[in-house]
C-alpha cells in the first residue's frame, strides 16, 4: 500500500522530470477484494492490487494530463513528457486558473487495520452464514462482501501536499423468493460496522413479507420509501448541483438557485465529515472540502 | 508479457489449481475533448497488468496485479488459488467447463490509420472547427466534441496450452449541441448520443463520419426543438432510427440473452432476465421478419464486439439469437453452455481489463437488415412518429418493461414528414414490442453502432458492445408517456 513517504518520493521524481510551469500529480494505490455469491453459492471471488500516477501539466495556459500505473523512473519521466507534449500541442485556454498553494486539511480517520486485512476465508464464511439464513426459509441469496484499502496523495509545484488513506467495505444481499425479493446493503470504512447477519435478516424479512404481491392500478398513491430508494431518486439530481453544470446551462438548477424547488421539510447537505461518510478531506484539485448546505427548507441555496 | 504469463500459470498449477488462465494486458488511451471554444480534456493514459483466474477445489478464484515482477506474479497466482479454496467453502458442485481445444494464434483488428500517429493538433483543430460550427447557430449554449482512441494488447495463456495474442484499436468520436432556453434543455448529438460512434478501427472512422459537415444541421435542430410541439400521447406507429434501434436491441435483446443473468449470477446487481430456460426454442420473441445474431467474427464488421478469441480462449462465433421471430440462442460461457445443452461455449466471455474477470457480455448483437429505404418506409406510414437518437432509457431488471426517450421526433401523416416533435418517448413490453415490427430497412441504411460503456458485474466493469441495425417500424406503440398529463 502506498505510504505518504513513498508518494512524496514519487512526486520528487515528477518534479525532477517536469519542465512545465505548473505540475500536479495524483498518486494512488488500491488493494481490494470482493466475494460474490448467487444461487446460494460463491460464484465469483476476486482480488486486485494496483497503483496510478496522473500528472497534470500547465504550460502557458495550455493544460493536459497523462497517466500510468507504473512507478519506475522511466515511466515517471515518460508520463511527465507526455503531459507536457500534449499541453504544448493545443491552443491556450484563458480560463485556466493557477494551481492552489499549500492548504490545511481537517483530519479524518477512516483507516481500520482489521478491514484492510480481511481475508477471503472470513468473507467466504460470512457468505456461507448468509446463504444458510436464506435456505432456512427456502430463499435464494445473492450478494457481495468486499473489503480493501486505498491511499491517494495530491501534490503540486506550488507546494500543495495532501494525502489520505482509507479502508473500504461493503456488504449487500438480495434474498429471492418465488414471487418476491428483499435487498439490503451497507458500506463503511470499518467492516465491523457492516453486520452482514442483520442485513441478511432484513432482506429475508422483506422477501418473506412481500410474498404473493397484488397488482395495483397505475395512479397516485402515498408511498413510504426506504432510505436507499430515497437516494435513488435524489441521487439523479446530484450532478445537477455541480457549479460547472449550472454555468454551462445543462443543469435543471440553471437560473433556479435561490428558489423554493422542494418542500419545506427538505434539507440537503454535502458533508464529507459526517461520521457515516467516506472519502478524503480534499477535492480533486487539493482544495479542502467543506460542509455545504445545498438545500435548506426546500430552497436551493448553492451549488458546488 | 509471455514470461510473466507462463510463470503465473505454472505457480497456480503448482499450488493445486486444476485449471488456470492468465491475461496480460496493456492498454493505451488518448482522450481529447473541446467545450465552447476551448480544449476541455486532453489526456493520455496507459495501464499494464496481469490477471489470473483459477479453479481449485472445484471453485473459482481470481487475482490481479500491475506489479509485474516475478515475486509479485508468484504471490498473485498463489492468492488466486487461496481465494478459490475459500470459494469452495460455499459451493454445491464442482465447476465443470465445456471442453475447448488448445489454440496458439495471433490476431490484429482492422486499423488503416493508427490514431496515435495522427497529430494531437490535427485532432484538436478538427474538434474546434466542429465547435465553431455549432456555436455559430444562435441559441446553442454548449458545444461539446470528443475523440477517444484506445489500443488494447492482450496475451492469453491457459493450462490447456493455449497462447493467443490479440491487438485491437478502437476509435470513438462525436459531438453534442445543447440549447438552454426558458428552463428547457434540448440537445442534439451526432452521430450518436452518449459519446458518439465507436468502432474497432483506426482514425479512418473520424474521416468517414465527416463531423464538420453535419455540425450546423445538428445545432439548428437543437435550437428548433424549443419551438417544436410536444410529442403527443397515445398509441402510434413508430419508426426508430438506426442509432436508437441499436440501443433498443442492446437493452431489450442483448441483456436478457446473457445466460449468466438468466441463471441468477447478476441478481444482486445488473438484474436477471425474463428469458427463462424453457423459452429457448419456444418463445415467439419478435415478428417473423426479425432476425438477430450475436456475431463477434470480423466478417460481421468492425464492431466493439469484434475479436478473434474471447477471454476464455474460445474462438469468435456467430450465434443466432432470434430466427424468423423465434428465440433460439443465448450468450454462453464454458461454465454455462451445458445449462442449455450446448457442447461448446458461444465465445462471449469478455473482461474490461487485466484486473477484472471475464463475464458473459454482448459481442455484436445485431438486427439483420431487411429491404427498402427509409424514405419508402416513411411513405408507407399513414400516421406515425419517426424517432431519432437516444436521450434516456429505463428498463426493468428482467428486461421486460421499458421506456425510452429520444432527442427528436418527426410526425408522419399520410406518408409525409410534417412537424418536428420534442421530448419523444415510447414504452412497451419487450416481446409485444418486437412482435409489432412489420418493416425493416435494407442494408443501405444498416450501421454497426458501438456502445462503449455497458456496465455489469461486481466489482463493476464496463464493456464495448456492437449493435447493427437499419431503421424499422413498430405498430401501435404507446408514445408520449413521460409527459402525459
């Protein structure tokens, strides 16, 4: 797994080979595994490890990016040269802003050693228990149990240096009956918080309680949606909250920021620091992420 | 490539794998895009790595690494075997693979002009020329154009003794004119939406598509859509343009015929299929004039689903899917072929890259051409709507109920195009829809479209698929559903 020290060493090499006016490098690595089951057996079981170096070069307001997944000196040199060569080949863009300088980041602790070390056997035994729960009620289970870790550093020639490491885990399960199904899922940087058995029980209960559903005529009904279903609806709007989308007039929020577009009981917040959240405290340019109120009492307050 | 591949194979077998295959892959990509007069994304990427798939104790394991040295390759092969042994804790029967022969071969896909030798400045200049044409039309608020080039080199080796080297070059290009006016967003794309047209060929695709000559027309249509009438609601005859029909095929034929989906392998993610096994050879999927194949062979054309061998080392094949309206074939793998009584895989196993396992994926799932021209088809339609270029899609997780929206439509009355229509949508049930097909245009208007980013699997992977289609007519289809009162 990439360490901050190793990421800094790689960036030193990038600076050695980059002749651009400004240079930014995103250096990352991942080690990830996923155990997948369906029809009450484990049918796919995978693991991967890999790294990435992405160099952004700016030469006279001309910008380009080149990436590789090799960290040897020759690859670093070639990647820098490719980014600079690409940048030089295009017309200048007056909208290119200078890269930010050093920033201060709020600490988030999202790396859990036990999650990083989760083994195929532990995932398989969990799958076996969940399958047993399905079979107890004549259901068929399908799902995944995944775990891993990633690390990412973002550095630039103006002195910005950011590094974040995090573990990831997910358990999701679909319980299928003859005429019904139930689904449940949880993700967390800490695999101890997943509780796959409880998720399996929840999914099984939904499948059992919704057996032999009746058809209802199309029409307007009052419905209660589970949190994941709410996210499915709201999630389609997230890209429209992007400032660039609004600026380019391809967002449904174009000309509507400040308006009451939702009910007064609707509040939406972008908060990477929420205890249930995951992710780095900096964005893709190395700027510190902030808590943002996007919708307050139904009024669209801002975009990101 | 070869040394690492064979070393991984040897290590896996020494550790107890009864079967193993290895893919060592190098991918190079160049992506260029412009937006409103400026370069937007200009990037190059390369990725090299090795993935090994094994059967040990009767179950699957897979591991991948981009750290290509002997200790790492050994470790990765051993990891794959350990994962397989863990899988065996929750198996019912040992995996059995349909037999295959050892193959030693090489193949290179078509590429007349290597896109990586075309100067970047030439590409960006063309994109900016298209951009200028688009923004010359008043009312266009966003002009976007792109080119996307990939070269994929793959070495496949297996414990059968196979050793197959394949090289593919893929090119994608297109542009979009977006117009925002009074809270309404309209857009028109050329030659197709969501990235444009993609094929397994070189820069010659860009030349063939003549982007700049089509830009003004497309931009004018984007703006004109604001003034167009809303597509009416009701039951209508519709004619789908070739590109929209390509996506219709993808969603309502290509996906449900993936046998792993039918058997439940994707139940937790991509969904299942209404095409349960007893329907094979029995279900009247479409009208008598509809014939669909899944054809990966180079003879079918330079589609995104064209190759010589799949990612299990099985030769590319042409598999009949719908014959004179009858459902006759699935996409299968070595593991699933027996489930439908086949002695051999149909060669449809494909992986996104070195770090993903192969899954059953579409190859080139195409509607065979019929007869006649689009103009004749329109002239023979008394009351209908011609719809072009996909804008949105929605289909249930068994691929049975669907709703699609297109960018533009034209009303047909008495065999003539009358008014332009905006926000056209149509909905249907897959088998009812395909059984309502009563005319398919001929080869002259048949295009092998590319869908570059079909998603499936956990972890997710994307895949390019090809879909050949000519415009076709469907009778009595529910239209205008999304905007009805």
